[in-house]
C-alpha cells in the first residue's frame, strides 16, 4: 500500500482548511475550494476513498509536496 492510499474526503478537507483553502460551493458530489493566493480551484469528491492519482493532483494544486501533505494530515 502506498503513502496516499485510503484517504477519506474529510481527512483531505482538514488539510485544505489548515492550509487556508475555503469551501465555496458544492456541485453534485464534489466540493469546490479556493485559496486567496492561488488562481486554481480544488475539486474534492465526496466519495471514499479519494483515489491516489486524484489526491496527487489536489496536492499539486495546493503547492505542496506529498511529504508536506502527509505532515499536515498527521497533525
């Protein structure tokens, strides 16, 4: 199993909020977030678990490394 396997949407949401992202709307089963310093939006699906490839894309949009993401997620 990889480092990013098995993350629930609520765990990813917690990291987003700790890094300053705010929920702006929900479209279907996806929660859309924005950050005041980023032109990108993050679309977080509300299904368990968040797949590894999608999670890597979200981490990239947050301008984090995988290790930095895991550090924030463990707090």
